[in-house]
């Protein structure tokens, strides 16, 4: 089993920042009086924080280019960023309350599972993250009800009103320098500015950020597991990618509102590589 401390390291990687917790700080025998200012990282705004981190992420910029090539050609590309592309933290410092950020009662170890049945969530096939360990995020009662999550006791079938599952290996928000801040011409406007995710864990893996844990010295990959509001989703590239369009020129508050209504992470997936 992967330790919770490594999940905290994974948060730092996908936020491209230093992330700690109030619980960790309490364990420090001599807290630094002149520590750098810390911003509280809340579940409700977590995905927006991850998206903002893209602007300083070299890994994300490399991934944007691969996504663009894939969507333009309709074929997978060979030149994924790879584990040799790393980020330099952007200098921001976030703090979480682990009791309010994680929901350990919903953690699940998929690492030794193989699917022998077809699962459905939100009317879409659910490709379970076999081979990964999920640290559940505390999303219950954080939004407008919980119907989007389905129910706790699950079968292979969907529940009325729930949202389908997608994977978000790196924040697939269109970079202005690559996509140009507008929908590109092409068949059915098949890609543009917005947030990209995929219903296929295998598609997300090449884009996932990796890191070497300071706790155990092992290398891990991290992926976000989300629910997607089908009312905001466009399907691209034969359903391999799902796009949440975000128009150019809207305010930060409007963008955050769209993000909150359209895509909600509920699990942090980790795998040793």
C-alpha cells in the first residue's frame, strides 16, 4: 500500500508547488516563524488550482503539443513528454487540512484487479483504474448535492443522474501559445481551448506526471480521476478525448464557475513505476 505522505507529494507535483498539511506542520518540533505565505487548497477549487499550474508546467506544455498532434491527425503520437521532462516548482505554497481533503473510507486499491465485467458510470463505459491505488478526495456535500457521484454501494450499472468518469493525467487545458486561444478550424471543430480528459486510463498514462518520492525513493505516476458533466462535454477523436470548452475572454470567475459545474476530481491515483 502506498503511504498517504506520498499522496501529499503527488499533490505538490500536479499543483507544481509545495503542498503541505496542517497535520504535518503540527509534527514539526521547531516551526519556522518566517515561513513563506501559504494558500489554503480547498477541494472545491482544486481542479482550478491544477489548471492554473499548467501555465508554469513544462510537462503540461509538452503534453499540450502531443494532444494537439493527436487531435489534428487522429492518430496517437510517439513523442510523449516522457519521464525526463520535469517541472521547476512555481514558488507557490499550498496547505491542506487532510481531514477535509481526503476521504479514506472511499480509498480503493485497484493495483491487483483485472476487470472481468463491463462497468458503467453516467451512461458511459467505466474503465476502472486497474493497477492503481486511489486516494479518495472528500467531495461529498461540497457541491450542489451528491447525485453526480452515484451511490456508495455500487454494481456494474449506472445510477440515475450520475456523471461519467474521466482521467486527467496532466491538466489538459489548452495553452494559449499552442492552441491560440480559439477553436481551430477542422472537422466539427474537433479541438480547441478548454480542458481535456479521457475516459480511457491507458490514454491518460503517457500524459501523467511522474516523481521520485522523498519518503521512499521510489518513482510514481499520478493521475486525477474525475466526474464529467455530460451537458458541458464534447467528444473528440472517436471518443478518446472529452473536451470541456472554455471560451476566450471570459473572466477568471466565469471560468471557475464553468470548471466547477463541468469537471470534478474525486480521486488521486498513484502507481509505482
